[in-house]
């Protein structure tokens, strides 16, 4: 009886190294047709299955197609707002990764690269210089299983290490990616941290998730026009960090959007769009307007019983942050205790102070229109003088005058 050569894999389902675990997973999936559950993540297994269904061969050599100038221009044009919102955080991420062998890559929702950080020169890098080019396509149909492609397809954070990549030519790559969503809850971008030929020496999944959350929060603010943006957390010191909850309140007093933290704290889900502020925060529209004028966050109990710290500002359509001055009478529904490390939104010398009566009825736009009309009347109809007094442009005053009065 002929003896077979000893296998490099253990005879039992136990393994001593990650390499053995991956070899066993690939053997079961590609040779035996068995789903290697428990050996690798379900997201990777699902991606492998899609690649096989697309009749892709793991032995293929992946070619990153040349990127044309027109493709670069169109990718950047589509992502202009995203790049503006992410600029500061991408610069900080580049500084964070400067001492590592990693590159951060930002793709649009279709997997096209729109930004990549600079990395230290590495003569062993062959694929990263090609993959990081603006306009390069990292979608699953082009590169198979990789963290940015899996996250683009699934909308979930993903870690793909070494031999977890479908194609053998990419198995020297180590990738961690996290999604970025817009105010509609749709995938807006994917942030990826990649290393070639060298495993991560830190928790790359945690780092990329933190920066993706920060960029998402900036994008949500940038996309909020004529919204009261409410910030909340159980501890005041976490306001202004990636851990803060955010919610956008529309002019009619309804909840337009929340980020993940805000949804978890308030219990609001995307399918419940249209819930009113008093249902979610226990505060009506005018109480939240008064909150935008407060110099420090205030503690408040939500209708669900959770005690949180709240801060808010009003984002106008022209991009200016307008602060509302309210009567000095204390609002008994808000307990104003200063936090240990408050996040201050104080008015600047140039910021106009608008007087809104606490019992004013109607929407935000109705109140704005009334304020413009009152100021214009006080200025004897002089639009330029009224605009200077309000601290806005004449065009904004004219636009308010053209709007029909509310019924």
C-alpha cells in the first residue's frame, strides 16, 4: 500500500497558526466545496462565493487599468462635497499613519478611488502605487475580495488579511475598511487602510472605523441645510468626539436624520423618519431653538428615560451658523449644569442675535420670514441696512421677501 505524503494541514480542525487556518479555509472552499464557517468571516465567504459565481479564477493576475484624465476629473467632481468635508480628517489620518507602512484610501460608493494619503517610500510595494491612484476602481468586480470592495458591496466594516483575498496575486495585501453614510442613510464612501507585504502592527479596524465615523459626522453636517443639528451623549466630555450622537431636525420639527450613535441613544431608526422632536427629545421646536443659543451643553432626560447632555446649532442654507437670542427667563424643562469639559458654541462678534419669542408658532422658515419682515420695517424698507443689521446678504433678504406668507 502506497503511503501518501504528509499534509501541511493538521489532521484535526485545530491549527496553531493563522496560515494553517487560512490554508484549511481555502482547501475546504475551493477544493472540497465546503463553506469554511468559523475559519474566516461570513463577509469574506460571501465575497468568495460571488467571485466564483462570476466565474473568476483565484489564479488570475489582477491588472489595475490605466486611469485617464477624464476619469479622474469625473471622480473628483462627483465627490467634491465628500472631499471638502473629509479634508481635515484625511490630513490627520495621514499624520497618524506616517510612521507605519500603511496607506489610507478613500473611495466613492462605487469603489472608485478619490483620495489616498502619501506613505513612506517602500521598495517592496508593487500594488499599492497602482491601487492608490485617483480614478482606480477597487470594486469587487475588478479586484475580487478585498476590504474596500467588500465594504462597498455590503456597506459594512470589513477586515481582509493576506490569503483571505480571493485572488492569489493580492494575498500579500492587508486591508481594513469602514463605510461612510450620508443624511439619507446611503453609502457615500469607503475609507480603507492598506499595507503591502507587512501585517498590521496595530488595530487597523479600530483606527479606520474611528476616522470613518468622524468623516461621516462632518459629511452629515455639510449636507444639513436649514437644520437644527442636535449633539448628544451621556457624558459631556464626549461631545465633539467620534462618540457623539447627531440628529438633524428639519424646519417642520421632524427628525430628518441621525448618525449611528444618535440612533442608538434615542432609539430612532432610519425607517422612522418623520418622528417629531418632542417625541424623540421631549423638547419642542422653540426649546431646541433656545438650546442653540446656550454657551454650554445642558443635561436633559429623553422620553426613553436616558439622561444625556445636549447641544445644538442651526445650519442655514447659505452655510452660516445662526445663533438665536432668547428671553433670559429660565426654561424649567432644561437643567443647565455646566459640564467638566464643555464643548462651547459661543457667538462671535460678527454673529447676529435673533430674537425669537418662546411661544412663537409655526416653522423655522416662518419665524425667519417674520424676523426679516420686522427688521426691514424697522429699517424703513432699506434692504441693504436690514441685511447689515441681520448679518446676512441682501440676496437672502430678497429671497425671504419673495416667499409667500404662511396661511
